[in-house]
């Protein structure tokens, strides 16, 4: 299908360079993934407290 040649070999060096902001994007992605757990817990606790107030 690819004739045994990786597509990256066809790219110019400018196209194969990593983005200067790639480390920031990776960091933000990890932070976002890590913060979803406490955010979900806080959301659950908030809904539980509102539910108990309405009963």
C-alpha cells in the first residue's frame, strides 16, 4: 500500500520539525486529563447536595 517507504521520508525538514509549543500542548493535555477526576467528583457532590436539599 505504501510501497515500503514511510511517508515521513517524503517530507521536507521543515515539515518534520516539531512544533515549539508541543511540550505545552502535552502538558496542558495531561493537566486537563488529571483535573477531570476531581472535577467529576465535585460535580457529583454538588448534585448530591442539591438533591438532598430538594427532598
